[in-house]
């Protein structure tokens, strides 16, 4: 998995999160998905399923426990994709 | 934000959904008159917000059995079965559940919630995988979290999606537990069990089916979806609750796998809790007899379900895909759902209000639970009232 793949993951996350929220706020890697974007748990879980399909990986939802920011989620996806 | 401020924030969010102090959640019920009527405030209301599917809450056989058990064994067991021992009733009910499902063994839990928590956390652990339906009940999610296993969701009742996720697991399917429900509590739809079994066998996984809402409702003797589909022998573990068709409180797991017995020694939700009271066990045993012989009750229940589902559908309400005892009107916004819920209460009908994120797909639900004790006239009144209120929303 290359750096460009990481950028692809980050871009996808920012795009999808933007679509899921009604805010005009800029979504950056440091954006907190829960406190700043008010993404509810079901929307986040559905987003994870979409990411799984896009990158053909399995992302256990229990791995999300320590994930707060977009960067942390991108790191997790990148790590799982690299190991697959 | 400190711990208490976080709770204040959650309370504020809840209040913003329920203006004017509307107490839609945990509504005070002052008196219960029967399986279908109670008093809320100064209103005598029709109960369509309970899970009393066979209408057995006042069955004389169950009440008598509970009274006798209290007289003989007292009000409570005062501790866990591991420490305080298993009463005759606990063991008898486990045997009766195993026999009812033609299984070799059964375990009784103190609540239905704990039945899922205890079974799932006993069957899987860190390094294993659970593959669960996206609309699974909270007890399934919580059981999975407690287990420490990796949790993968598939789209609700979508078998193409489920297979895709099974395939991705590769060799890990060997230690994967698939979990589905006989009837899903939000929309009242049923799992495509034949297709799930096919995939379970193809990938050589273990399957757990929660029959909480389908016990007493589906199948000739009320076993649930396993009986309706003729797939009893294909399901590895069946869990369920006493708090719906059996009208008490508790839960169970049955299986033909002898390893089920090991759960008694490793499952914390079984070990570290007080065992069900003698009265609870006794009324459940009596109710299980009525349930298994209750084909007339099921016939009446399904007649009531079809009557209400058809009328709501004809009126124009968007409903869950399958007619059944759980009939949910699906609404676009929480405000619409709240308005309908309040108006129904003003017409002396109590139903459940379900708001996001508890409801699927960001929708809101006004959910009716039909039971066998509802009269045709009561069901007609509920249907007519829904029709009258349709244009309001």
C-alpha cells in the first residue's frame, strides 16, 4: 500500500463524511467525526461498510473504539488494507 | 466536558427531540386492566406498545403457578446458580425448552438480554469473528462487544452482502459465528433463514438464531422461524426471551452441541447474576405449555396482524415488508412520528415511538405490537384512527 493509496483513502473519507453531514465546515484529517460532525453511530457503521466494499477489506467495528478523527480512521483503513 | 456534563448534553439532545416534556420513553402506566388495556394518566388506553403476542399476561394457569411457587419457595433465590444452586424449576425449564426444540440441552438465563450476552460471549472471544445483521438488537451488539471478537456487519437481510463479507474473511470463517433474528424488532421482518443456512454450510460457520420476537408467533407449535422454515436442525444455537410471548422475564439458549454446557462455567452473564425467581420460572413453565399448544392463539394473532397491516397499508402508510405482530409505520422525520404518536395517545392508543439512530436508515417509527387478545373491534378502532390521522402527517 503506497502513500497515494493513503491519500485516496483520506480523500474518500472526506468526501463521504461531507455527504453525510449538513455542515459547510471544512473536513480535515483532524476533524473529530463525533464531536464536530455529529455523525451518529449508525451512519458511522454504514460508512464503514462502504469503505469495506470500496477497498475489499474487513474492518471490525470494535476497532473503531479509539477512532475519533478522520486521520485515525484513515490510518486504520490503511493499516488493514496494507495487511490484506 | 466532565462526566456529568456529558450526561447533561445527552439529556439536552433528548429533550430537543421531545419538546413540551413529552414522556414518550418509559411512559408511566398507572394500572394494567388486562392484556390489552391499561391506564396512562387519566386515560384508559389500548395497549399496542407491548410484546404480549399471545396475550397471556393474565392467563390463570400462569398466575396460579406463580402463586404456588412463591408459597413453596419464596420470592427469590437470592443469588447465582453457581453459588446458591439450581432449583428444581430452573432445571425443569431447561429440560422443557430443550425438549420443545428437540435439542439435547438448554440453559436458562435471568433475562433475554443476558441470554444473548451470555451465549455470544461464551461462544466467541478475541481473535474470533461475529458476522451480524446490521439491524441486530442491542443485546447482540453488546454480547459481541463483551466477547472481544471482531464484529463485522452485513446489510440487513442482504445475502449478497453477507456472502461478500464471508468471502473476505478467508480462513477466519472457521472461527466465525453468524447471528440473525427470527423476526427483527424494528420493522417486524423475518430473516431469510434458508439462504443464511445455505451460506453457513457453504462456509462452514456456526449459526446462532435469536427467536425473541418469533417464539410463539411462527410455526405450528410456536418454535419460531426454525419451525416455519423447517430448518430447526440446521441452526446451531437458538436463543430467545421469556418476556414477550411467555409473559415473564428471562431468556434461554438451546443446542444439540454438547459444548453448550460449558457456557455455565465461562459465561459471566450466566454466572454472575441472581437466578430467575421461583415465580418467574413457574409462570414461564406454564406459559410454555400454553404456547406450544396455542395454535388457536396464533391463528387469532395472525388474523389481527393481517387486519391491521392491511388497513394501514391501504391507507397509504409505508410499513415494514412482512405483515406480523410487529407493525411499524415508517416516517421521514422525528417530528412526524412524534405528532402521530401523541395523536394516537390522545385517541387512547398506546404504541411505541422510535427515533434515529434506533430506527433504521435514519427514519422514525411508530410501532404497533399486535396480540392475540386484541378483539376485532379494538384492531378496527386502531386502524380507523391511524387512517383518520394519516393526512395530519
